[in-house]
């Protein structure tokens, strides 16, 4: 499920005839203006505590949406209270033009406002590649500046298994644009690590720099050990150079970890972060290429 200030859409698996085969796609966005009411039930609450009568007995949190368009009613179930509550808050506040706060986001936005997109820690180049023929720096800029599931950023996190996604539209910040995302990410088995974690992250499109596009990404995993000790910075630099007959766009990814508190397992975290970054960058390249080749 994808939640945003504009509305929501549901994700489903579909088979594509394109180069990349099977993919996960989102249904058409349902704007909040088409939602007449949202009721949330808590399986652990008494009837007087829940905003609607509880009918389920499976310990799932349920959100029931009354719609002004077909199908007229939609019932969604969640394994935790957070997604249902955020859905209800977004609907309630859409008419007021106010968005509910996202956990852990204030620190990231404050840091971006100070650094204006420059990583506050040393970074190291980790990956370099070329985008497909026909890509231009202007196409790259337009590709990232969109909102919703067509953006390769959203495709990447859907491909990586992100659950209960909440997306904020691009907003001006420090001369550039910032997009906030919050979701639940399943994790691979690791010592001391939980099965999944809440993730808050921001993408920052730096001010226009001619033949370059610089996309910064700052991530906080909120439920892992030493979560408050570090933040992960990714810097994607897209550059356009003129080849013999046509322009060629390349991307260079640099990784940095900003340590803000003590940690006794730095080497373990740094090693796993490098490995996961390389894996996710392969997925990101596929998502970008898929968008550019449409």
C-alpha cells in the first residue's frame, strides 16, 4: 500500500512483457476527496474504545473506507496499528492541508537544512555505471521530480519489499527539493537484528547544476540496534558527457555513514551497509532503466 498527501493506491503483482519480466505495480491513485469516511478498529480494544465495532478475531487492525466511487467500500487489514492510524490521519487532515508528522523525520530534515544536501561525513565511491542510450540529464531530472509510483525511487522500495509506504510530495528545501518516505522494511536474518524495522528516509534533489543531477539520500532504520548512533548517506551523481555522436549519462554512487553516537559494532554495521547498498543499487539501476525506456 502506498500512502501520500494526495491519496492512496494498492500494490499488486502483475506480469509484464517488458525486459524485466514480472513486477509489482500500483493501482490507480484514489484521492482523499473520494473517501467519505475512515473507521479503524483495534482487535485489542473494547467496543467503546474502537472507532467501529470489531468483527474480526484474528488480531488484525482493520480500516474500513467508505468511498464515493465504486467499489463504494474498502476493507483493509494490517498487522500493526501504525499504518491504519496514519491512513486515518492523512484522510482527516487532507481537508485541512496539514500532514501528520512521520517518526524520526525531524532530525533528517533539520540536518538537510543545515548541510544544504552536502553529506556531513566522508563518502566513498562504491558503484559506477552508465544509463541506457537516449538518456539525457534533463530526462533524469524530470524522472526523479515526479511523485507517486511512477518515480523509480518508489519502484525501488516496492521492489525491496517495503510495506505500508507513506510518501510525501516533493517540497522546497535549501534551494532544492526534498521527499520524505516512511515504511516498514523486512530484514535479512542477521545477528541481533529484528525481522523488520520502521525506516524513515529523505531524498534531496540538489539545486540544478547544469550537466549534473545530484540526488542525496539519508536513511534512519528506527528499530535496529544502535539506531540512534548513525545515519546512512548515499550520494548519487548523474553526469552527462557528449560522446562522439550522442550524449551519455553516467551515475556514480558514494556511501557515507554519519556516526553521531558511540557504537561497539561499527565494523559490522559498515560492512553490512556496503553490501546492502551494492545490492539495492543494482535494483535501482533496473528501476531507472525501466522508467527511461518507457
